[in-house]
């Protein structure tokens, strides 16, 4: 079979255009969000999002607690694997001032997300995510993306993709040991 040089040129030009567009979009996305590592040691960007039951949750309202902030989606296989761990970790460390917050970053309906989380026995708040919130955290192009905040709301660690349970436990213990604990209500 003889190859037509014009077809090869067209394919090469198309690939070059796609690479140029991809690099341009990546540069644009980096300009909108924090640079890699910029959030580490800084107070996490605040946001207010709706929970599955229609209430609002503001991240800064959790100051005094160590927080695991998990960006996930119903279609994400690794997310499904780590969520049962999160249920266990919330039970184990919650009494010490620890709170997991899940941010659903997919297009599923509220009803579908609620059904999904109920089937997994999720015992922590699930928020309906917005792209702007993900962008304020440097973009969440990889799901799951998990941030660990100390009691003062500062980012102490970030993990992309599925991690071992022990990695989560280590970050949780570190988050619980840093910052000012919430005072008991009298």
C-alpha cells in the first residue's frame, strides 16, 4: 500500500495543532489556579457548597477540627475503593476533632449521588462540587484528590489518586496534632 505524502502531512499538522492547543490550555489552567505546592502551609481556600440534604457547609466553619477534604466522583473507581476507609476513619478519629468532607465533582444528579453514598454507608458530609472550587485548589484533574487540613485550616498534605489506608492515617494524625483544637461548647 502506497502512502500519500499529503495525507501524512495533514496528520502531522493535525497532531501539531492538538499539541499546541493542549499546551496552551495547560498553561492557561496553571495561570488560573495556585501553582503546585503553593497551598502547602497556607490556609485552604474557603468555599461554601450545598450538601446533599440542601443545607450549606462552609469550610471555614470547621476551624478547630482536622479536615480531610476529598474531591471525588461517582464514576471514579479508586474513589469507590477509598470511601469505605473514610467511613471507618470518620468513626475512629471523629471523636478527636476530625472531619471528612467529600466534594462530588461529577455531573450525576443529587439523587444519584445520594443513592451512591447511601449504598456505601457514607457518614460524613457530601457536597455538590463546582469547578471554581476545584480550580481554587489548583485544579482537580485527577480523582480522587485529597487535601489534609490542620485545625487552623492550613493545608499540610495533598494526595492524588488512590493511596494506601496507612498514608491517610499518617496525614490524619499529623493534622490532628497541629493547630488549635475547637473548644467544647458550654
